[in-house]
């Protein structure tokens, strides 16, 4: 024991949670509980809008996990949106499973598909990896187009969901989308707080240095790729629980990945808050410009493209990055801080 009157030794500890992040958790749980009651009193148009918002938010969080945290720029994530859509049809109509069980089964199937796909994708690096993921998505689209049981090029309709009452199906889809949206935020938070997240951050900074520190670079990349792929597949399934009609050209459209990129780049790459901000702006601009320019339904894409160019030039870290450069706010506790405190040793 230290003698009385001995000097107090500094002690350091790692801190992640802050007062702001704890407040965010409380507000987030309250918001989730409030939104969960929407089918009891809200309008169907509001629920449809939020279904699209939460599905896009989940996809954007998955793309941000790949590109923002892992420096794995993929332009082929639409492959797994399509796999989720057709997996929904296979496990509900062909296998006769309930929707929730079907989504769980397609998630498990996506793990296998993504793991096998990663063996080919990660033979490529940099720009070749980005192009390669798009080629892989096209391969999946061509395969589905040539399978008669999946409707070939004309597509299929999820008949088991058509037979559900419209109000019940809308409420079910809304709750699924709500869970997927909030779940994607929780998933990315848990990943980045884990040892896997530390390895991913090290790989993003320097693969050579990460390997020297004992990080299995290839395994870490593949695990993150599988996680992001499963997330996109589940979000894709939720989208088509609402749409019902699945066509290969739409389900495997590169537009899904383009939307993910828009949302992440506008909101902020490499921050969990970025896709949230980007999804809000994306949805607001789409709905506003659709009302203002009914004769030009794609006007919002042009406006988003111009906005993204401005942000890339003037605020490369996105709108959330621009905000935090002025006011250091962290809503989600991921980053580790070394905090000193004094105690008697």
C-alpha cells in the first residue's frame, strides 16, 4: 500500500460511451417504440414511404460497412438485393414457409452464396474489385433469367403474399422494414465495436501494417463482405414483400447500388450517422421533386448527382463529416478514447 500523503498516480482507461451517445440510445429506443405503433394510427402512404426509407437505410449501412470502414468499394451489391428478392419467392411460394421463416432461411442461404462469391471477388483488388462485383451481379441476373422455375426473364409474383389481406401485409412489411433499418445500425455498431471492427479499421489504414499486427486480412474482408451481403439480401426481401412482383432486370438493377452510394457519399463515408443523414436527404429530395416535377420523375437523381458532386468537392467527408468538423459530435459510441483519471494506487 502507498504511504499516506504519497502522490496520486495517473490512471488511464479506454472509454467509448459518452453522454451524447447514451442520450442517443435512449432517444433511439423511444423512437423505435413510437414508430412500432404506426400501423395502429398512421396512414398507409406514410408506412409505404417509411418502408422504402428503412430498406434503403439498411442497404446504405451495409455499403458503408464495406466501403467506408473496409475500403472495399463494391458496385455489385445489387446481386444480393436480387438474391433476397428471389429467395423470398423460393422459400415462401415454392417451399411454403411463413414469411419470417423464409427470410431467416434466405439469410442463411446468402451466407453460403456470399462466402463462395468472395472466393472469386477477393482475387481482385482496387478498381478491378469494384468492376468484378458488378460482373458477379450480372452473372447472377443471367442465371436467374434462364431458370424457368423463377419466371425466367418475365419474373414472378409472390402469390403467398398476394393472398394476405392488404392491411395485414402492409403492417407486416412495415414492421420488417423498421426492424431491418434499426437492426442495420445496431449491427454495424456491434461489428465496429468488436475485434473484427478493429481489424477492419486497421486494414482500411494499411493492409501491410494490419497483417504485421496479426490481422488475418483476407478472412476479415470476407467476413465483412458476407455480413454486408446478408444485410442487403434481407433488405431486398423486405422491399419485395411490399412490391410482390419480382423481375430480374429490376431486382438485379445497378440502381440499387447507385442509391446506396448516393446516400453514403452525401451523408458521410465511414460514419454510422452518415447513411442516416443521407437516407433522410435522399428520401426528402425524391418525394419533393416528384411532386414538383411529375413530368420528369428522375429529376431527383439529377439533383442528387449535382449535390454529390458539390459535396465531393467542398466536403469530401459528407454532410455529417462537415458538421462534426465544426462541432465534435458522436451519436454512436464506436471510437475508443484514452481517458485519464486519478486514483490512489
